């Protein structure tokens, strides 16, 4: 399929990454939908591509039965979602590389959404050849144990009815793109807005949206549903931290060693938990993020 080209121009959009602002349709002058590709000075910025797959029925069933978790990220963004694929080490939460928790708690839905990476990758390669080549070369550093099948993707997230303020993604390999599959029905609004390019993409059902979430400021506009409506998005990406992961057996040994050292410290230092600098930094950042979200929620309510 040849995608219709839409020319866009970069502009300075006055939003601070520190003080999150919720996305609003009036922030852009036009909304477009699949099929299309957005280009700026000859460079592809994003694309919205209709997908066809016999597996969409199974995908929709899977995302509808997932037990979602509502959290506040450290940056202040509220998220009702579930991670799938693989996750890197996190010295605060989990000191070893492993499958995301969804695979242990709900293995069948996790397997279905992870396997869909194989259908997304050829479309990514076809429409973003140079970016895909860079992506494939970047993830050579990541062991095959930590990729979804034979794809370039290490990880993914299923978002459920998420209203997201403007932000840049973080943690992916530099210069690689994210692929977002849309599952929507009986919904108005919910566009993916890219205000720096004065445009938004409408998430039509079964559309694949490809863009660089680390380089392009983006947010989700407000939306509303009919009684049986829904909005799910499945985002596939590659985390840079995964290159540090050892073979699974060695990761378990690393985790046991780390836990043993932590227990020794706690046994000999009564103030260890409170004085841990990394824990204090994490806690302070989380509190600031939650406060920013509360302020944004109040502002949104006042304006409506």
C-alpha cells in the first residue's frame, strides 16, 4: 500500500517537560487518520497504517481479560496499563532481567499480545526501512532470550483508556521507533497529538501508528465512549537497558547475590533502608510526580 503523504512543519510548542500539560484538540490545526505518512523536510515523522490480521479477534479478547494496574509514574503520568515482554533490572523493584509479571499471572493473554510483534515488524520494515535497519542493528546487543520471538522488540505495554499529558518516551534505544496498534470502538476523541508538528493522528480501529516517541512530543486528547465503547493501544518498543541482561541462569545467580548482600546490610545497619540514597531519590521523584498529576487533574476539571 502506498501511503498518502502529508507535509508537516516543525514549530516551537511552548510546553515544559517538567510541568506536564494535558493534550487538547485545539493544540493542533488538523487531525488525520490512516492511511497516511507524515513528512517534515523529506524525513518521515510518523505513519498511520491500516492493518489486516486474522488474529485481531484473539488480540481483542486478550486485552479485555487482562488485569490492568493503575499507577503514577515518577514523571507524574497516570497510567492504567500492563507491561508485557521483558523487563530489565531495577535495583529498587527487581534486581534481575525477566519476563514482565503479566506472563506469570496471565500467560495466555501475554503470549497472544507478545506474538503479535511478528505481524507488526514487516510493516515497520516496509515503511521505515532506514529506521528499521538502525533498530535491528541496535538490538544486536540484546540476547535473543530477551526479545519477543525473532522480532526487534524487547517489550510492550497495553494501555487501557489512558488519557496522557504531553511527554517524551524514555528508556528506548536511541533513534528507534515505537509501533502502536489501536483497538477502538464507539469512541470520540482520543487522538494522538503531536503539537510540535501541529497535527494529530486519529486512532482508527486496527491502525498501526509508527513514530519516535523519544523525539516527538506527544499526548492523548480527551475522549468519551458509547456504553460499549473502548480504547486499547498496544505499544511495542525496545528498551536500551536490556543489553545488560545476562543469560537467564546467570541473572538468577546475580539476583540471589544481590539479595544476600542487601540482607547483610539491613542486618548490620539499622538505618540502611531510610538512608539509601537511591531509595530517597526515587521516593522524592515519585511524590513530585504525583503532585504534578493532581495539579493537572484540577486544572483539567476547572476548564471543562
